[in-house]
C-alpha cells in the first residue's frame, strides 16, 4: 500500500511541476533611433505549455542609458509577422511597482492588429511621460495561445 501511495505522490508532483513551468521568453534589443529617441524592442514567444510569459526585466546596459536621461513615450504591441498569432492580452510596464501605462495596456496586444498607447496616470486621470529613474519590468497577462509570437516596442525620448 505504501508503495502505491509513493507512486501516486510522485506522479502528482511531476504533473504539478510541468503544469507550472513557464518557458516563454523575449529577445531584447535596445538602440538609439536618433540622439533624442531610444527604442527597446522585445521579440517574444509565449510558453510552449500555456502561452504565458514570465516578467521581463529591461537589461542593465539599457537601463544605464535610460535612467535619468529618458522619458517613456509610447508602448506598441503587435503579432510578430510569420509567427503564431497571440490572444488579446494585457501589458504593464512597471517602475517601482507602478504601472506606467495606468491600465491603458489592457488588450494592448491583439491577435492581428498593431496597437500603441501613451503612458497614463490613473491617479491624475491624464496622459503623461514619466522619467525613467529605476529598473523597468514588463508583464503580460491573459495570453494563452501556446508558443504565440509577438513584439513589444517601448519608445523613450529625452
């Protein structure tokens, strides 16, 4: 009996560990479009098990350029050409746990269209351009298409 219980527990643990695995990823590229405009492009693929994407942190070299020098200007999201179309999904760009999009990233990622939004302050009820003063992270929610391909572009200005 103990042998069967041990086997059942092992099977349950293996099933749980594979269902919680998140293997989605993005390739980040940051480059100056002009002396006053900097772009960070994230070309992403959702998880092969559930379509999710782990939180993406903008790399330290890019943050060294942005911090204290740039303001977030726009965020654009679209399906990557030639890839698997994503579900409509929500994007947040976080700085010190604050969503710089103020909720305007809801449904920013679309299955077929390109959408762009400006940063927004829900507290002030107005669009704004926040200065980058600390690390930025990007989160994606409600995207469940397995291995979906999508691109997110962040534009910063001086």
